[in-house]
C-alpha cells in the first residue's frame, strides 16, 4: 500500500525535525520545504501530495500567501491544508478558513493531535479523489435532468449519490465535497444519531465507518432514509436534503467557532457554504437543508415549494 504523502512547509528547523519524525514514524511519506518559495518549486515538479502541513508565519512567501496560491490553482486547490500557527485568535482562524484551510494546529504541537488531524485530512482527500474518479465515469445525460427524487440509507449509497448529483451541477468538482458533507451529516447525525463528541472519539479510534454500519443494522434505524430532491432550471440548481432524525442545533455551525477549529471535523456546513454552494439554509429543527447554486447573478430566491 502506498504511504500517504505529506508536504511539510516549516522554516523552524527544530519544529521541522520534530514533525518529520512524528509523521514518518506513523507511516507517512514526508517531503520538506523550508519556506513558501521552496514549496512552490516542489509543486512545479510534484503535486501528488495527500495533505500540506503549512506554517502560517514564514519570511518571504508566508503560509497565507502559499495557501491562496494553492486555492487559485486548478491542480492544487483540492489538497487539504493544515495551518500550524501560534495565532489562535478567532479573527486569524476565520481568515485561514475563509482562504481555504481545512484544519488548524496551534504551537506548541501535541504529536497525538498532529497525527489525528493529518489522518483526517488524508482520509478526506482520499474520499475526494474517489468522488472525482466517479465524476469522470458518469457522463452527461444528467445534464438533461430537471427534477428528481432520490433516497439512501447506507454510507456507500451516500457516496454513490454524491457523485451522481454532483455531475448534475454546473461545476461538479466545486460541488462534490460540500454536497458529500451535507449528505453524510443527514445520515450520521440525523438518521443514526451520532453526536459531535461521539464522532470525535470515533475518528480518533478510526472506527467511524464501522460504527455507521453497526447503527444501520439496528432495528430502530431500519426504516430511516435520507431523501434528496433536486430541481434544475436555467438559473439555478437546488437540492433539498431531508433526514428522519430529531434535528440538531444547526445555528451553532453557521459561523466558525474558535473552540471547534482545532477538532478533526465539524466544518462540513461551512465548507458547503463557502466552497460548494451559493446558499445553504437549514429549515425547522435542522433535519432539512436546502442548498442552491446560482447559474447567473440574477438567480431567484429559494423556492419553498419542493
């Protein structure tokens, strides 16, 4: 099995040696860059990295500038970036997230947390690459779709439907990750009742997928489905996702919160809002979410009829 590849961009030699040792001992293939320019030079030769662990504050091309460059590159923009920084204020965290960082690590670094976050980032990218491969194999008959209703019950069905529905959107690669987050939220938190804290523990022990499968087989969940309605017009694509759970406190996840930005998950709604869709709106108690892509600047508001 190929080792996950990590690009470590760090100008502090002692910190670089420490991180390289921690990651290498855990089975990662680590490449080093001592500054932003060196990282750019590496990218010209090799872009096959599964995550980038990036120091925010460096001389010359700093971490934020390198992050912005990556997000503007069609080749590099999907690689997950972990910012490591001593700046843990909410403004700095929000700035990093708005520019495309997926995770934060605050110095001094805890090796266990480093491995947990790098593992989550590499797993996320592996899933994303599978989605991209499915997008390439799903052809353009979906461009004729105007209205459809789908439902799913398992994680595999969720992944298959994500790839299918993303292909019906104007920019599938832009949409697929955020759509996946919304569908998985409906399954795991909605129908199966996995709480935020439980998911943290499951990711730490690498037992998340196994727990989803276990709960799917419980009698209480046998008749639960997630229903997805898609409508398309000349001006917009709209998806309405409805689960059969009790809802959740969705208002707590509409903006970045400093206390959650160092967790290995919890950014799915923000990712959907900022990267995948033009609008994301939760309805009622949170067991229904409407996501919309505007095809033109004059697209109409959300239609509540479907």
